[in-house]
C-alpha cells in the first residue's frame, strides 16, 4: 500500500497562467473519470484566490466538454454571512465560476444563511449525510466519512486551510464531518468548515498556493520534517489523505523556498 508521502505530488509552474491551464485540465479529467465510474462528480471548493485560478475551467474547451449537469458542488468552508455578502465564499464562487457554467441549481449545496453558525453547520452536515446515504457522495472504505471525488483548497500565509486555523481546537475534531468556529483570526469570525477526517477521506485533494508571501509556509507544509514543525501550527501539513491522492499546485514564487524538493514530482 502506498504511504501518504508517496501519494503526494508537488507541481510547480512557471506562471499562474500555466498553473491555471493545468489545474483546469486536472479538474476536467477527474470530472470525466468520476462521471464515467459513478455517474456524477462531487467537488468541494473554498473561497479566495483559488477561484480566480479556476477561471480557465469556464473557457473553451472545458465550457463545452465538461458534463456540468453531473456536478455536485459543496464548500469545504464557508463564512457565515448573507449569501450576497462580499465575504461569502458562495457569492465569490458564483461570481467567478458558477454563473458561467451550466451546473444545476439543485446540485449546488450552500449553507443556510438564516440560522446561527452552529445550526448552519448542523444542517450542512445533515445534507451531506443524506447524499452519502444515497451514494451521490461516495463513502470512505476506512471510516464512515464522506469521500468527495475532489476537495480543492487554498492556503493562507498562516497555513490555514478551509476554516481550520493554526492551534484551533477545530483541528482536533474527529466525530463531526462539519464543524464551526466563532473566533476566526481573520474576519468574519463565524465560519463553518469540513473537519480534517473529511478532508483526508477525499479521493483527491488539491491545494493551490501562489505568490512569494506563501513561500515559507509552503516550505514548512511540504518539506520540513516533523521535528521542525508542530503539525497543529500548520494545518496544511495535516492534509494527508488516508487512501486518496494529494496534489500541490504551486507557482514558482510559492515554491521559491525549495518546496519542489519535497516528496513529490515537480514538473
Ligand atoms: O479564509 C480563507 O482563506 C483561504 C485562502 O485564501 P487565499 O485568498 O489566500 O487563497 C481560503 O481557501 C478559504 O476558503 C477562505 O475562507
């Protein structure tokens, strides 16, 4: 059985444009594979710069070759604000991506923005449970967690992924699929997030990081040894799919602190 480091690939691109092209090809290929195997494609997104990089997917040839009607779209994290608020990951995703491709409205699973953060997390988890029951979302063979076909994550300079921040107790959450925080170090304070067991149960996880300001964090997340880094200080380092694959998509700037030497193949 392959170890988690053997299932990790680091891909470094000369420019964000090249990264965006290969990322679009990667997502489109996974979509084709899972639609063929399972009849649908479950993808969880986040907010932030990732959405801009995903832009190529709305263009030719993908706008016509991807079977958008088979897509089921989730968020690995969401800020608990109104869906039309500029901070909403759902709004950001709609503006940058969902409004440009024919994904069925009924296959877009956003949070309930009219309830408390705790209730929004509970309802989101319940919705996911229903979809696991009918196997729209696959289930992990190693635990009873949902097994998304692809979870696409961004990473901030502090190493947080989804709404899992350094040293936050939510990092240790094992019994829930979706949890919430009320004290995000960055505004807005209330967010819901997939827990690490869910992220690590996905068939494929991709982390996209660009820009020089993320280089040091990328190096610690990918290259440094366990002795050098306390894992909970760097949530991105805790992304280690149990049975699935992890691909880091970096531009030269983000990889400039030598991430390309760490345990994966660079392009
Ligand atoms: O707070 C957040 O930030 C991360 C990373 O954003 P980026 O703009 O630096 O790429 C994002 O993935 C997450 O969804 C968001 O809530």
